[in-house]
């Protein structure tokens, strides 16, 4: 039995939370390795719905969980989320959750800067969640971040604050804002330190021991490959690498630890915020997909843009994300459509393309080439085996496999954790 890495194969919101929760019952450890609390996962367990943004999805099952060093951590968001799910009956103890002691922190000044930039961007808005994710990553690579381990050494913070404030004060002045209130920031950090520090450990060390003991590790990605800062629809992307290769740097394990890489993809396509979307249906079809799929962002509450399945983009995600197999979610949303369309290529300036070009202007101008597939009149909702699926629905799944050059390992047919068809066991490799 090996490890499994779960990443999104579209623009995020593919249903990773349910799949990770489903797999977590067979994992020994669940690890978040990038992103921040802009990653929303909804888990439906019986009559209870859990909405997680920062905590690994395995936490609800009581599976030991790790927030790796590749995550930017908002300590106040962590406290709020732990308190919220405690009210739902889930106790998150330091024995259950480990926070890497070298995680960079998201500070209030990061949230401020995120909002100031977005408000000033006019037509250039990226559509961030305004939670400070991007500015926190900038400070990390700029070597001026305050990290979890610094919370235990607040009396030695002054040189770090000098570097941090020299950068932020200049930016704030450009927006007509006052300098960073250093004393308030010190007070805020001192207040949250006692809550966070019991969870802080050298996560890489624990994970190395787990690998050596042959423990099953489930690595949980956030967002999706199409939002990767290198391989996504730049600049309308997130601020971290979302591909499977990130698990090595983001958790402190070697790249061989990734194991089976499972890409999560909806049976159609959605996107939140700005950016190109070749198969978007800004019409009755898009409305129907959105209503059936309850397409609203877990974190932002924003309505998602909806469109047909884009095999070109998912095939690209398979390649750059190193996918071994995919989990196809929300197949039931397509029930009773007379015809279902799949994008198989693009036209741009008289040429046919089998990939999405890198430049934003070209991405915005590509025209999708569709293949029409006969829909199915029956229901797939709640199906847990192939024999319960209409024949045409199976045909649709098989055609997607052909077009994206990657096998389907799981099919999800409702938000319920057990409404899942297992085609290939990821933990078996």
C-alpha cells in the first residue's frame, strides 16, 4: 500500500474535500502542503456539514493531520476554524493536528495589502479572496516572513519587524495608508501565540518517520492545476504551485513520497472570479449547471461560472500535474441533459490547437471545438457501482478517459461520502 496525493485538475472547487474525506478512512496521516485558508472544502457526513478552509479534511474522521510548511497560515483563522468544528463535536487536539513550525504566517497587514491592491486594480482585478495569501507568499520568498516558530521568540522579533515594515510601510504609503502599527502587531502575535504553539512541531521529522515505518500518507492539495502560479491561466492564478511536485517542498518529504496522484475533476467545468474560461456557458445551460450543482464558493460565497467539460485543459493538467488517475465528481448534475458537450480542441486565428496558449490575450480569444455526446434520461445520483449507472453515462465517462489520456479511478455521484464508485484503488498504486 502506498501514498496518495490529491490535487484539483481544474480551477479548484472540484470536490476534493469529499474525496479526501473518503480516502482518509484508509490513511494514517493527512497532509496539507500548499495554499492557505482560501481553499474551501465542504464535507457532508450524515446530517452534518463541515466547511473547512485551512484544516486538512481528514481531521473530521479523526485521522492525524499535518499543516505543512508550504501552507501560509493565518493563526486567527486556524483558531476560529478549530473552535467552529469543536461546536460540531470534533475536538482538534495537538495530538491530532500538527502545524509545521516553519510555516509562514498570514498577518493582518497581508489582508490589508491584498484588499488595497485589488481595489486599486480596476479592470486588472484578479479576483483574490482578499485573505492575504499572495502578500504572505511574497514575504516568504522575500525573506521577511514571520513564521510559526517565531511565536516562541517574540522578544527577538525587532530585526524581523524592521525588514517587514520597511517593505510594507513603503507600499502602504503608496496607497495613502499610515505605517504598520508595530505595537498592535506585536500585541496580536503575543495574544495568538499561546493558542498556536502547542500544535507547532518539526513536521518534516514526523513525516520522515512515518515514511520509514511504511505509514499511508494522504497529501491534500488546495485550488487546482489551472490556478498554479506557473502552469495556470496567469495572472488569474493563486500564489503557490498546486501541482503534485509541490508536496516535496511543501511538506518536507522527498518527491518519491507522492505515490498515486489523483486529480479531481468535475464532469463539467466551473470557475470563480476573473480569468479566461473557454467553455463558459453564460446562458440557460450555465444557469442549469449552477443550480443543480449548487455552485457557490465555500470560502467566498461567490457564484461560480459554469460551462461544459474542457478535455483540453484537463489533459494539460494531467501532464503538468503528473496525474495517475482522476476522480470524476458531480456526474449526477448532468442527469437528463439531452445532449452533453465536451471541448476537444480550440481554434485561434484560423489554427487548431490541442493546448491552451500561455498568453492571457490568446487564452481569452480561443474558441472551443465541441464534440456532442448523447445524454442519459436516468439518474446517476447516489450510485455506488457501475451497474447502477445508465449506459450512456458510462459511455460519457469512458469518452472523457480517452480524451484526457488518463483513467478514471473514482466516480462521485452525490455530496455524500459513500456515494462513490471505486474503479481503481489509489492506495493500492
